[in-house]
């Protein structure tokens, strides 16, 4: 286990590890306990009563946070013809077809999100080994395989985040930056929470959210009372 630094140890003293905090109080603590010299990302971690081995419990999707993420996303779009023109007009950073596929095959990876029209997926599929492990492969569930490239680019630029349950049944997602007002972080947090409850699989019985934690990039985790969201 990595040894914790002095700044982390001091920050951790601000948090009662035996307590579960109300969402607003937890966010205030995260902001107070942040100690990095840069604007840290605030992230939430949901431990859910899910079995990712079951097809209906492999939660994956996307949500546009009302106050954005504080990060400017670099978006590329695989499209041709009218959709390519629409993507460029919407503000996509790079738009292309075979040329873009080749560019990525040659090692270029200077982007955060990839969008593709359905007709392009046969060609984009060749990049599976490159994009897949990095979580960059376009997917219909996250709205990144679509003919409506204008909406896709606009949503991503506006602060769309994707969520995906991991093998342990945990979902990690960013909800903003430490510099955000607590009210804006709370609104983003509530929006994500509403979506995750909305997509709860019908086969999941009993307690859905086992635990909920909010933290900054390097700060200590703060347990949140999900019932108060």
C-alpha cells in the first residue's frame, strides 16, 4: 500500500470516517480537504447491488450535467457527407472518415470522446483494440453512435459524462471541480443520482445503493447519505 503524504494525512483529519454526511456537507468537506495546487476534479463512487455478470445489470449510459464538468472535452467525429458538415458546425474538434481511422491507427490519440455515425462503425470497429481499453469506443448506450451528431457534440461540449458499472458493481463519475460553488456541485450530483435511480434494473431487489462516496482527485473520501439526495 502506498504511503500517504503529510498533506493527505492532514486533510483526512477533517473527515470523520465513522460518519455518513448529508450531500451538501460532504461536498463542503471535499472542497475544504482539497490540497493540490491545481483545480481537482470532484468524483463520486456508487457501490451498487449489481451483478455485472447479468446482462440487465451492466449499467452504462451518459448524462449531461447542468453545470458541466469544468473540463473542455476534445471531440472527434467519424462521419461523411451531411453528418460531417453538421459535426463541424457543432464544434467538433476533428471530423473525418477513413483518414481519421488511419490517423488513429498510426498512433494519434489527442482527444477525449469519439462519436460515430452508424454507417461508419464498420470502419471504426477496426480500432477496437486501440479505443476499447481506453474507454473511447463509440457506443449507442452513451449516445456516441448516432446520426444526430449535432446533439452528440453539443451534449458532450455542454458537460456530458458517461457512467459504467465495473466488475465490482461500482460506478465512478466526475461531477465538477473543487472550484465550483457547492450549490452547482450539488445540482450535478443530484442530476446523476436521479439518472442512476431511474435506470435501476427491475431485477435488483432490496437496497440498491450500498454505499456512496465523494472525493477530490487527491483528497480523502467522504461517505454520503444517499437517502438525503
